[in-house]
């Protein structure tokens, strides 16, 4: 009777590979966390990324955003941003934000 251990060896190697990859990912995450300095904590409803949308050319990222808990994000394309928000005076922008906050569905997602 022949016993084939080849399948068991492959499964063991794949498990070890997965463990090794997880360990490497954890080490990289720890290293990256040490390299980043927290310079600000953003409140619920705060926007970010508008600098890249205001410029006509691609720019390198100015910051890394890290969510510390569960979050909901709204995304806007550059063309939509340019058509709507980039042309609004900051005072009008505040009125618009207040209007959006008055909508019950949106109010629970923003306390800005």
C-alpha cells in the first residue's frame, strides 16, 4: 500500500506561507505606524482631500488619513467638486453644510 503525503506537505507549506505573510504584514504595519506622526484629529463630518481637487495637475499626497474606528465616507469626483464646491464662498459653504445637516439622514453622520 502506497501512502501519498504530498497533499499534506503542500497544505502545511501553504499554511506556513500564510503565517509568514501575516507576520511580515504586521511588522510592516508597526514600522509604518512609527514613521507617521499624528498631527491632527479630525472631527466627525470633516472633509479632506480638497487640495488635490483644487489643483489642475496631480500633486503628491500631503497627508495620510487613518480611521481609528468605524466610519462612513462620502466621495466626490474632481469634476463634481469643481462644478459645485470649489466655486462656493466659504460663508455660502457653511450655509450649505448647515442645510445638509438639517436633513435627518445626513445629520446623524455629521457634527461639524
